[in-house]
């Protein structure tokens, strides 16, 4: 059924730290690798080796330049570069689920993961139209809708060592910018992180109630602000203003010549 | 949104076909025998042809039968159920009328209302999408239903109804365009809310996630030049509504009627192309495309 469950027992999702992400795209590659080799139709590429390459990905990293507004104290603030990984946010009010005509899209009651039953999908694309985040992509080779499964075939997989029972993107991130956990539990790592750092929802006005949270970048050092002095500056200031002793005599003698 | 020819052909033709079925169901015109056969053949040809065209954009058309299952939640499913209901009901009504010369009037009324419900369900597929602010309005069903009824009246030779409905549809069309032009900025969704970075400063897309194109850009990031859009709007309004209306005032014959319908169809196809091509999906914001 493509009606949404009233509540889910758990709310599994990701915290993505925009302060820490270095934009290496390792999560993109590990996601593509795992999800091509495991559950569901592989993520195909078209024209991979010529000029018009395109393919299906469940996770993509955008990069944004954010230009802070100039103020009287900060006439020329430096722009910030922020890398921005984006995958399915496993929304509580997922609009992609309710529009599905076949019942292929569903949200699981047990953990809140939004999945596609690929044998029921007719590839109409309406769920991708309904998603504001671009989290769903119709695979050009298979003709079915692909989306992030939160690596449902890893997180419960007892054949894997326990350390690997997290989504591939989380496991691979070299910067530790991605965290996986249960948002329904206020004591979980993700709930605490999100509470501490002001985790935000994307496009809250779309009223999709995303489960995934993004941690905003921390304020940057402002080296370009004229009045700002480094905290180490007092230690680096010249101790002797005027040369004394022999150097003082030499300085004066040379001046007189 | 990408203006896929299959979807434009589908909504244009089936809208007109179901519009004609609506009038035929109410016995307007009150036809029987071979004349009824021709009318119903045209109506079914348009409606079914449109529905078939819509399956061309499916990834797995062979599973289309599954799309009838989720009518409780999905407008696309409701559209399918209503369309089959309308076609079956009107099929029985038409067969009785043509071959048995029996007019099952109540069946015709039910079929007419189901035809109207089909067009409404089609329009709600678009009007429900919060992700496309231009479509997310009750004006969208008003537009598609009024065009279907006006076109149907034109095709059914209901001159008086067509004279009333064509101007109504034209006015809704213009209001829909004017509202639509400000819809994205009214919606409150912009790059700041998309990225959550707006409180730091002005957000600009610096580097896309991929060097090539992808499904999202092909499907959602279509943009039309404003100059062309204005020209096309004039064509849609002139051919779709104004010229057919003027033709209704001159002494009406089969040749002029055919011309009026042909102009109307071309105009509505232009309007429908704009319906998709001008629609801004908010996912474009992540690519800095708006």
C-alpha cells in the first residue's frame, strides 16, 4: 500500500556534517559500488566512455559557494565553499510514496526506510516528480526507479562484521562527516549530534518532514577582518622596539655617516 | 519540466476525447445509428489513443495493470480506474445506442460523469505536486476540465455551449499563466531553504555533482526563453480559443467545424507544451538552475 504509516517504530536516517565534509565523493563511489553489486537492479551508466556520459546515482555531492553579506565591520567577507552530499532523506511525510500508482513505493513501519519494490515499479517517474530533493532517479537501462535504501542489505546483514553494518556511504567517509542511527531514540548518536549542532531539515516549507539532518557549517575564522588579531599575536609581537647596546650604537653610528 | 511528447499528446487528445464523451453521455447531440457510431469512434479514438500514448513513457508498460491498485492514495491510479470505468460504461452505452437503437440514458449520465472524473484525476496528478509551484493550485483542474469541456462541446457541435465554455477556458488559461509566473517565488522555496545555508549569506551553485547530465536535469531542469514563451502563449490563446470562437459565429458547416477543431487542437497542444516546459521543479534549485 502506498499510504504512509501513521508512525514508525524507529526512524533510521543519516546526519550529514556540512562542516566536516571535504567533498571527496568517496560516499558517491562506495554507494554506487555497493548498490550496483547487491540488492536490486544495478545502477547503470550510459555512454560511460564517450563525451556524453550519464548514469544513475543514489547519492550526489553538490558544492556551493556562500557569500556572506558585507557589513561595516566586514566590508569584504570571504566566500565559503560548502560541499553538500544529498541522498534520500527518508521523509516521514514522503510525497513520493503516496503518488505511486502501483504500490511499489512504500515506507517501512519497522524502521521508516522508504523503499521501492522493483518488480512492481512501472517506471512512470511520478515519485521522482513528487520528490523535492532529487533523491530518486529512473534507471535508463532497467526502467525502474532507484533510490537510497539506507543500505538495508548491510545494516541488518549478520554475514558482515558488526562494524560494517552501516550504510556504505557512512562506512567509507574518510572525514567522519556521515553518521547513521535512529532518530526516534533521543539518546542515539544521531539525535544527540543533531541536538548539539542544530541539525536542520532541507526545504522545511515543503512539509515532507525529512528524517535526515544536516549539521550547519561552524563559523569560520575571519582572518580578513582588519581589527581581528590572532590569539597568538601577543606572543609574536616584537619584544624590543629600539635596538640597544652594541646594535643601538651601530644603528646610531650608521645613521650619522 | 521536460515536455515529453507522449505526455503532451496524451493529455491533449484524451482531454478532448473524454470531453466529447461527456457531451455524448448526456445525449448532446442526440444521435443514433451510423452517426452515433462516427461520434463514438472519434471520442474513443482520441481517449484511447491518448491513453496508449501515455504508456510510451513508462519504463515497464507490461506491468501497467498494477497501476489500478492504489486508488486510495494515488491520483495516477485514480485516473486509470476512472478512465477504464468511463470507457467501459460509455462502450456499453454506445453499443446499445448504435446496434440496438436503445438509449440507456442513466448509463450515459454515469459514463459522462466518469469521463469528467477522468479529466479531473489527470489534472490532480499535476495539481497535487508541491514540488512544481506553477501546478500546485486549484486553477490547474479548473483549466484542464474547462478546456476538455469546451473542446468536447466544439467537437460535439454544441455551438451554444462552446460559445460559453471557450471564453471561460480562455480566461482561466490567462489567469493560470499570470499566477504561474510568480508561483515559484511565492512558494518560499529557494536555494537558501534548499541548502539550509541562507543564514550565512548568498548561496551560489559552485560545482555540480557530475560533469555530464543526469536523469534529474533531463527531466526537471528544462527552461524556455521568455521571448518564445510569450509567442507560444499568443499562439495557444489565438488558435486554441479565439479563432474557434470566431468561427462559431459564421454559418457553421462541416468544413469550418473541422477547421475550428484542428485550430483548437493545435492551440491546446501549444498550451500543453508550455504547461510542462514552463513548469519549474524545485530540484532545479540544487543545480542553481532557477
